[in-house]
C-alpha cells in the first residue's frame, strides 16, 4: 500500500466535500508518513481529544449510544500521518514507529497490538485526500501512478486516530489509513509489488461519513469495502529527483 497521498487544494474543497472549515494555512500537497496532515472527526470527539482521561488510559470517542447530546459538527484536526499508540514510551520511539504504522489492515485492526485500542475505543476518523499513489511494476520497473476519483472529487478514507502524551507533556496526535484487500479489484490488483497481497484505502461513500464516525465497534467493519473500480482512474506520473510527481505541484 502506498505511503504517499495528495491533500486537498484549494481550501474550499474541505467545505464542499466534507462540510469542515479548512486549515488556516494549507500544508504540503504531497504527504508522506511522519509529515503533518489532518483528519476529520465530530466536534465532540475533538473536544474529548483535547481533554483526555487520566494518563495511561486510552482516549475513547463518543459511540452511537452517546451521540444524542454530542456535537456532531465535523471538524478538521491537524495531526501526524503514522499512528503513535498511547502506550509508546518515548518521543524517539514514536518517530521510529510512525512510518511503519501509516496503514492498518481492516481485518486485523481489532486484534493488532498497535491498532487494537484505537479500534475498540471507537477512535475512528476520515482522512481527506485528492489522490493516492501506487507503483505499477508491469514494465519491470516501478512506475508511480496517481489514483483518483473519475469525477475529480476528493475522497474520504476511513482511518484511526491516537493521542500520545510523553512524561514531559509533549503531545502527538496521529492517524493511520485503514485498508482493504484488493487482490480481486479490477484496477488496484495491477499495482504494488508482484506477488504481494494487494490492498487499497477503505474509501467511504459520502453518505456514510457520519455513520462511520459513530458506529459501534462491532458494526464498523461493515464499512470496510472495496471502492468500485469504475469510479477510479489511474494515471502514470513522472517523478522529479525530489520524488514529487511533475504536474502536481502547487
């Protein structure tokens, strides 16, 4: 699964696609793990994130049963891409782990050590993106390919978030993307390393955004589905030496 995706530009894309206010300053257009990005949650969840329970306890998001009085306005939370579980011991350990925890396989998220607490505590989010990148190896070498919606609209990808706080008070809010198997996907099965299990981001339907954020943990996996291949388009891109694809610069 790719470790590179494209954030939303221009700013009004956040309002139009997700009904959230954009960041005061747009960050980097091309994002890699451990870089500052952002995710979408309900305002009640963001408030709980800002005032978490006692140290050592996982931060739980409001569940479906607790949403009646919760603020379900969507908000964009600035965060690092690459999950930092709440039990990580130090900031240096967090930096090492984050790039390896940029994605979570949806079928393992409820049992994997790094992601289990976030899944079971309902720490779900939506990651806005314009496109993601995969390598096409069919020519014998990696050809970077930009994958986006056919209609050009942003995608909301299912994710998990975490809040880590060190002994010195340093706080890292982070997130990962949830993925689904794509071995039989008409488009995505062409990409990634030959012989490897194919995967793709768990792209949510627009009408399911709020339901995903409030679903009970035992119902959340119902949202983990392949996105229809006819709704996606793939275009090879040419990379510069600094690894940023030509034609997609600000």
